[in-house]
């Protein structure tokens, strides 16, 4: 037996959607004429338990008798169903907002000062990512409900076709994608997405106007793209304009909807990379109308939301894009945990479900925690200060306190693919350099770092401490103790010996007397300050003086891009599950303002990095991963490493939230029960 039919009303109950389970594949169908709502009642038969088939037969036969049914596309593989080709080819009918009293509003936090930019061409942080992907879209996205991560089409009609052994990919765009209405377009009406938009958006990464901050995403990836970048940068240096019309050999336009990308070699990260938010598609009209600077704050995309307010350091607000294409909440094989949380109840809902998303920024964790407890935020991560209030431990397990369970709070812990470290700028005259003396100085500083103490006092012993740069669960990961010599302590006697090796004087009290203070840049906030205090206390035992520079995340990014930070503290999250993503941080050509904020340069490392980009999973590749991490460890380029466990708490009125920090374009799936009795009015 197949699944029971599902009926969903659409367009204000002027028509109905049907799901049938056919042997050829699950399909959605739509009746394209008005039905009499009084004669038949829509709803999810399976979820709501409508008895018998009377209503189903009534609506189905009415549709068949009047016009028949139009297929709206399969929902296989977890991708959202679209309308049929004929209807999708026309511009979407504007979808008005709900009346003010009925609007569904999501309120969520970001534990930082917020994004640095809203332009994908210069975005770099997870905070930029969270904002950008609500408005701008990429060709591919990750399925919201699939674990492990699985790519699926977003702006594409289907997954790219791999040709010539993975050195050529053919793409086909959906034909129902339009940019949001904006004054940058003639008549203020958004136009359809075409192939030229993809090429233009990707070429922006080669434009020096954007400091080549994200060139690392495409460096060496597309045939002729590097040559194009070099030629255009030479033009700009001569005072000539950057030419977006100049061709790139590996970007082949077939027509307005189809194109091919040619790679120099089979690159196993290619599809992952084009799913990152920096590869999102923007319209040329917007860039030329608003200019490079205003693109940092004015968004014109194809996505489910439009940005209506950005108060840097306070909040950013999005509202439903009224001309967003017709796509629907997917019907997938929900696992038991997802069904327990009721994720399946929204199958067939038009996306986005909510009308408004309010993202508030919190530099300090305590106000965020208090607002969540007061019901002013729909979910939160648990700060260190809230751990004992929220949890208790039993037999090594962290469990939600009974009082929170009675309030129907949902606990969702997730292991992050984290690389938390304290880095050195290898170009800095004090702590940088490659001589034995400079290496000894960096290792002496590292011997003062006690990650176990940080875990106990700040993270409730939850993070994993490991060697190297690849977090647990990813090929190439090195457990603690894998690399020698260690790049962390505490070992104060070893630190003193290393200071002497570095050429500094250590007095009879065991403290260095002639080492200048070292500036370390880190994010502003109580937690960061407490960790730095612990580090400083340990360094004081050997006389090393640290001058902490507490800045917001945007200022930290600027300091790294400009090479002004001798030392810095960061958490780097993986955008895709491949060690290459973290190993790019030490690739020489990626030096600042690109991802290599360490400005590390090593010929052997660079050769190995280019090699792994085309290697298939194998013992040989894993061995190369290890060698690359050994090289970085030999020079003590950073102190580390940690991977956190993030603990999310979710109020019962928030629906369809599945905790992840691997991607952030899931707000379109969220729903809010505005009438829930526990939700503050």
C-alpha cells in the first residue's frame, strides 16, 4: 500500500494541491480552477486523520471533471516541488503578506555583533552567511533534513550533469526564478534569472574592487578563470575598467538557461564550493545601480526573503519576498526523531512559511539567555552561565532539567565541525618568521595554553581537544597526541627552555625579562575575556606579557585582512565536509586578505595542497592530509585545537527547527505557532 493522499489548499483556498503515491514516483498535482471550499475541506489527511475518502473523492472528482490535474513535479530526493513548466514559465503572482494580526514572526539570536557585510562577494564569516542566504541563493544547497549532508538543486532544475570524467559539468537553471522587485530594474520589476547572472556573479570574485577576498573559492578551479583574473587586474592597474564581458574559456553559455563549466582537472570539491554562500547569484543591475559600497547593505536576490532593516550591532530583519517562486515544503523519509518533533506536519506548505524573521545580535551571552527565558527569542544556544540551570548530568550524559521539560523545551545538541585556535601572523616582526628562534618563541607561548582548563571552566568539558586542523568526523582528523612536539601545554619548564632557545633572557624567578608585550586580537565579550585572562595568568608564570585587543567581529576580520594582528583567536567552521576546506587556511597563495590569515608560506605544503584537490578518498590521501598537518605543526603556526558541542534549546511554538551550523538557508522551512499558550503575547 502507498501513502494515503495528502490534500493542501493553495492560493487562499482558490485551488488545491494533491499528493499521490504512484509506482512511477511520488507526485504533487494541482487543480487549476476555483473549488467550492464549503463542499470539501482541505488538509493533511495523513496528519489530521480525516476519516474515509469522501472529502478526497469530492475534491478529486471536482478537479478531474472541470479541468483535470496538472502534475507539479516529483518531490524525490528531498528537493522542494515546483509548479509545472507551463505555469512556472510565467512571472510569479505576488503573494501578499498576512494581515498584521496574523503574521508569523521568527525571532532568533546571533551571539555576536552580527555580519560584517551583506555582499556575498566579500562575505567570510558564519555571521555574514546567516544573513546573506536569506536573500541570495546558490545553484545548489544542502537538504535540510538529510544527515549526513547531501547536496540538492536550488536554482537549478536538476543536479549538474557530470561529463568527461568530472572535468566538465552541464547546468540547467529553473525557469521560474526571478529577482525580487527593486528600483534597480526597469519599472522596478524583477526579471528572470539567466546564465549571464551566474557568470557575472562568479566573475565578481576576480574583481579587485572586492579585494579578491573570496578568490580562494575558485582559484585554479575553472579553465581560463585565473588568466581572466590576471588580465582584468592588469587592466584595472592601468586605469581601465574591469571587463565583465570578456570571456572565460571554462564558462560556456549554451542558452539563457543552460551552461557548462570546464575544470582543468576533476575537482572533488567543485560542487561543494559552488554551494557556499560566496558563490550566490546577484543581478548586475543592482551592483551598477547601488555601487560596490551600497551592495554591502542593500540586497537584491532571488531568495524567499527580502531584507527590510539592518541596524549593525543590533538586529537584521527580513520579510517574505512576495514574488518568490512557488516551492513547497518537501516530503522526505523523515527519521523517527524528526517525526517526534513534527517536521512532517508541514509537508506541502508553500515556502517560506513565516512572514518575518528578526535576527538579534548579542555580544554578551547573558542578555540573550534572559530573553530566551522570557520567551522573546524562539531558540537559543546555552551559554556557560546557563548550563547548570538548563541541565543535569547522569552517568556521563547531559540531560535537560525536568522544569524545562515541563515547559516543553526541546533540547538539540550538535557536534560542530570546529577548528578553534590561537594563530600567529607569520609576517609579524616579533612572533612571525621561520627561523629556529622564531619557532621556539611561538612554541614557548603555546606551552602556556591549557585547553583542558578552558574546557572545564568555560565549556563544561564538552569540546573535543585534538591535534592538527581537521575536526572529528572528517577524514584526516588527528586525535590528541598524534603530533609531536605538541603545540599546547601547560608545560612551564618547557616554555622557559624554549624562551632561552629563542634568544631571550630568563631570570632566576623563571620569567623572561626582555620580550616585548604581544598584541592578540580576539572577539569582544565576557567569555573571550575570561579565556584570555586564563591564558595571561599562565603566561605570567614565565614572564610573557599579552596585550589583548578586544574588538567586534567586523574589526577582527579587518585586522586579519590587513595583516595587523600579531596573534588572533578564531573559531573556523567547515562549509563542506572535506579536509581541504581547513587545509586551505595555510596555502600560500591564500594569504590575507584571503583565508590564510596566518600568512604561512611553505613550498612543500603548497604542492601537497594542489595535489589533494584532485585526489579521491584513499589511504594515500589520508597520509597526505597528515603530512600537511605535520608541516604546520613543525612551524607552530597556531595553538590548538578544539571542536565544540553546541546546545540548542527551542521553545514549543517554534516548528521545523533542526539544529545545524553547516548551512543557514533553512529559515524558509520554519514555522511559528503564534497562538501557542506558552508564547508571550
